[in-house]
């Protein structure tokens, strides 16, 4: 709007945000709408009164810095069910009704808007803006999930599970024992489950394979652990 009709961008943002407040009022809870309204009205005001200046003349570096700051800020807003308006509102609606990931849906929406702007801004601006959205989505993911990721490990062994269990307990590993039944053989057996830090995972697998090279191990990534040894 500013490039084509010289309309102040803060005014454009305000109009779009008012429309998003109405949309949020239709589909979201009243408390969430209030949070969105505050952010939607503050953003254009701050855009108007805050002076604009270049932090760097390097376009790629500017895109990376902007993407990181945007991702961190939006993730924090989403954590408290708030938004700064604009394209950050639809992901909240999509999450409520379709359980879509907010970082992914925001990236798709912003990429659609950027694509529509390619004829005005050009391909170079399009690729830079698209890259910025990818950076934003990645930062949002890590901000929401945290950087202290852990692994959940499930262990089965035909004959040597007691020895594996004893070795893990000797290393002060907290574990849980489940009674399970083989789907094909219908044979009852036990399964070990434990949570480990990423830096301890390789050593754990090595220890298990030293006892039973044929042990069946399933590993999945865990974002958060609450309670017990890993309580947060």
C-alpha cells in the first residue's frame, strides 16, 4: 500500500488489525479477543511514533535478525493467548478449530501475502521476505518447545533385559518397567522406558548394545518433562 499509493504503513496496519479484531471476536474467546485488541492497537501506534532506521545495510543479515526477533516475539504472544494483529490472528483460529501448528500456519499465510506482493516489490524482495518467514517459523518452534530437548527411550530384549535394567540402575538412571505382550507371538515380556538428555543418549545406546547387540530400541524426542527427576 505504501509503495503503490503512498499510504502510511501504520494506518494500513491499523485498518487490517481492526478487521482481524472483528474476525477474532467471531471465532475466539472474549479473553483472547481482548489480548488481541490490545496488541493490535498498540502495534500501529508504536510504528507511528518509533523512528525508523537501518541497523545494517546487509539485506540478508537484516532479514535474519528481523526473522529471529519476530519469531521470538510472536511465540511469546501466542504463549499467553495474545497477538499483535494482522496475519498473526488467523493461526490462533486455525489452531482452535483444526489443531494446526501456529508457526507453520503463520508461515503459510505470510508466504501467501508475500507472493501477492511479488509484482510490486520484485523477486529479490520476495525471496528475502520468504527466507525471513522460514527463520521466524523455526525460531517460533524453538521458543515454544525450548532448547533443552530430551529423548524417550523404550527398550526390549529377548533374554537380557534384567542385565540391561541392572546396568542402567547402576548408572543412576530413572526408569519405568512396563508389562507388554508381543503382537505376533503373544508372549508376555517387560519393556524399559527412560528419559535421557541428548548428551547422554549415545552413551546409553552403547551401554545397551554392549549387553545385547540385538536389543530392540525405540527413541522419540521429548519436548517437556514435568515432575520426577526431570521436573521443570
